[in-house]
C-alpha cells in the first residue's frame, strides 16, 4: 500500500488497505519500499482497524511520507537473523496464538528466522536454506534440504487420529468434553469426524488449540446409550 497523511516515523496510516480486525498485523514485518526510509524494515506491535494504522516497535529513520510505498507481511524471514557470506538455515516457530472465530479457524502467527548453524530446538520447524554472498545477494535457495544435516529435520506432517468412548449418556442429555492429542506447531482442519450410534449427534465446539479439541455429544434417544467418536486431522509437528 501507500502511506496517507497522519503517518509518522512509528506509524503507517492507510485506511484503504489496512482494514483487517484490530491487532491482526501484530508481529508482522513492514518494509518501506520508497521514500527516505526505502529499504528499512520494522516489526509491527499494534494495529488499529478503525484508524487504519499500524504501529512499529522502533522508529524508522524519518517520518513516512504521503505516497511512500510500504509492504506488510507475515511471510518474511526475520531480516536481522540473516548473515552474509554463509549458508543460512531457516526455521519457523509460532509466536502468537489468537482466535478470530473460535468455531471455525485458528489464527496462529509463524515467525521465520535464520541461524548460522543447523541445530533444531524444541518448537521449531526446519524449512530450508538460503545462501548469501558477501554483499547480501541470494545465490542459492534449497526448500527441500536433506534431513541428515546435524540435528535438523524437515517439517513432520503427522496424522493425528483416535477414538473416544461415551458410556451411559442419559436419554435426551448432552455432554461437553475435550479430546486430547499430541501438541502441534500448526494445526490442519478436521478431515474425519463421526459417531457410530445413529441416536447421537456430535458438535465440534473448537479445534484451534495446540493439543485438544472440544466436543459436545447429545443423545437423542429416550434411553441411556453408548457411542464411539472417531476423529482424524493432520498437523505440523516439530
């Protein structure tokens, strides 16, 4: 987008393009692409939808001018982690975990950053390598690196599945409970969700938490009954 009047060295105003929900852009990166700050970048610390403003954690060198171009994105490697003249190992990790719509989606922000060594720690996913020459120009990119590099491993896409037994639920009654599964860095949608008793209905209340889903089961029969819930989903596991 382009900056409007009211922008400053710590704030970008653009009511035409910055229309997402409050705080949506927190932890994203904003890059100045023209004007006196061209080439500078800062991390977003606040976003006000009504005002159309994003606020950065540290000031640009000068105030952003009217018409100055900017780019704001979550999909950027943290610039100050890249090192010139070496192979940079790129990792990702979740830095926030918020919910826009508790019933349908997760809004987890993944931060991308580089290391000079190929060492994977807990909570990280290994994405690939970027090689920079001494001037900082990209000379090679590998988004499918070998899994034998030191202790690094590629993203593990894991299928999570299971069954949960409901015993003796009274006729006409319902029960709300959690189903716990392995903790994940980033969750995918539920790909299977069923119950083996035709008198039972199940409702998925939420599936955006790291390690559990919440379910409501209702017995539509006049008598107490049992049922088995079967579920499946995919997730990225570090």
